C-alpha cells in the first residue's frame, strides 16, 4: 500500500470470461448502462427515507416497521452481493445484470402496490435480491472493460453516482410524495423505477458485452446460509428491540450473531480446505489492504446511512418540513461529495497519503458540529447548509480514493469476488448504521424537544465512529 492513490495498475491479461471492449465507444456505452442500474439501486436505498412519514401515516407503520422498510432492502442486498458476483462469473455478467434488473423492476411495481407494512417489507426484500444480482456486475464490468487511468476515472464516476443517487433520492422522493401524482403519494417513490427499468431492459442486452460463462465457479451455500443468519440475528434485534423493550430474544439473538460471524469464518476455512470457493475467498481477502479498506468503508457507510435516516425524520417529523424542503437540504452535501469524488485525482500526489484520514476527520468534525447546532430545535440556516457542504467534501475525500486504492492491486480474474466483498461491506454499513444510530435516535426522541437533543447525541456518536474510521484509514493509506 505504499503506492500513491493515482497508481496505475499494470496491464493484465483478460480471461475468457472477460472479453475486452471493442472500440472506444464500447466502454462508454457499457458504463452508461451499468451506472444507470447502479443509480437505480442507490436511489431506492435513499428515496424511501423522505417517504417515511407518509408511509407511517398511510400504512400505520411502527418505528421498527419503518426501519425494516428502509433496511430490509439493504439487508437482502448486502448478504447476497458476493453470491451475485459469483453468479455473474458463472453465468455471465450481462445475463445476471438483466436478470437482477428484471426482478428489481417487478419488485418495485409490487412495492408500489403494497397494502400493509408486512407486504411492503417483503417486497423490499425482493427488491434487495434483484439489486444483489444486478449491482455486483457493475464493478466487475468496470474492471473488465476499463484499465489504468480509465478505470480510475470510471471508479470516480461510480462513487459520484453513489452520492448522486443518495441525494437524488432525497430530492426526487420529496417531489414525488408532495406532488401526489395520480393520487399515488408515497407509492410513486417505488413506481418511478418501473419505466426506468423497462427502458434499461430494452437496451442492456444489446450494449453489455457477452461473456463466456465459467461453469466451474461454485456457490458457497453453507457460507451464504451462515452469513445471512448472522446478519439477520444482528440487525433484526437492533431494529425491533427498542419498541419491544429489549425482550430476552433480542439479547439472545445479538449474542448468537457474534458466534455466527465466528462460525462464518470457520465455515469459510472449511469450504476452502475442501477445494470449494468460499464467499470471502482467501486469495481475495489477502489482497494488500483489502480488509482494512473494507472495514473503513463499512464504518463510513454506517455513519452516512444512519445520518440520512435520522436527519430525514428530524426535518419532517420534528421541524415540520415538507418532503421537498427536507430533500433539498441534502443538495449541498451531495454536490460537494460528487465534485470531490470526480476531481480528487487533481490533488497533488504528495497529499494523497493524508487525503483519506483527513477527509474522515473533516466529516467527523462537521457531523458533530451539525448535531450540536440542531440540538436546540432551530430551523436549518445557511451556516448549517455550509457545514453540510463541508461534510460532503470530507466524505468525498475519503470514499472514492479509498475505493480506488482498494481495487488498484486486484487482478481482473478476482474482480467479481473483490467487488462483491467491498460492496457488501458498504451495504452492511448502511444496514448497521440505520439499525444502531436509528435506534439510538428513536430511543431518545420521545418528544420534539427530546428529538432535537437526540440529533446532537447521535451526531456525537457518529463523529466518534468516523474518528475510528480515520484511524483505520491511516493504515490503509500506507
């Protein structure tokens, strides 16, 4: 990890399952299609946040139900990502992208037709399964169709799409809910995916490169089963525990999740010894700096996912902002994140080593400052918007360079598994962030005055978490 963040990996031979792009336009066309798919998946993780108060009123959902509506999608998405990457290798990235996009589009339609919280939670899980089949192919296809500086730029656009999707979700969700198009209300935040998905399904089979399936790629079903059970045992009690006064089953499940993750490590070793292909393959996990980068990305997304969740509730439920007003307040954060993600390579190379931890410390400082500013219950003012913009700069200086650094030494033959691991950590971070910081906020927010103070307490907790991530990033930057 002593290389600079702008290090260009040496050329690698592309395996049969990863044909080289034909012509200059091919990579651009592929990138456009797959990043639109990625944008939809990210959009759907955030667009529902703005609709939470409307869903609560319309479906009479509880606080834990709302958390499951938000995180249920990401739970399914996260635990199946590596399997989705493996399936892409086995059956071809184009086929899996189209299959995942099809399921995602159909599930979006059913989410828009949901009749109660339970049905919406179930359909959100189906959406997550579709996203898990589609999204891993994005980074795999970037690795396959782009090399060197082109790959670095593509990954920067990828990071900007993640940020843009999060912010667009807040704004678009607010516009859709407030406009109440054809009386759909909150349902429109899911139905908007349907025409976009249909359009992509018409184009993707003709644009994405065909690949020779690698039938020898095997699925790690024991690892998948243990990982899924462990994630559920950890996240569900965190989501439901508050409203149910932390009954014995929640404490037992949390304890069991710790043993579950330990068992997952043992199962992965067992699969490896038997000649199988574990979800977290040994040769991928041992790639220089990958685990440290994955852990740092996990903490980054814990704080980001948790912050978006609690701030959205506070703006609408405590301060009484409309969905559009609440969504627009996220614009400064998203713009600065996107601009930094696209332009960080312009920073002189001698500053690259300090960029990631420095960005995280800036994000930590601004998160705490924002929380302390809002704890007296005042409306968001221009100074707060400035702090949000600086927060976006901090996240931007960390996320995109860290992702590029983590993949700089990964050969194309390991691209699917490596991208699956990294994106799994990113999405699990969102799940745990919503569950932990969301639960902390909801526990403290017993009335409007307490809710404002809860924002301050939660922001301090998130700032400390970002400081821990900055410490890890120092090691990742070596």
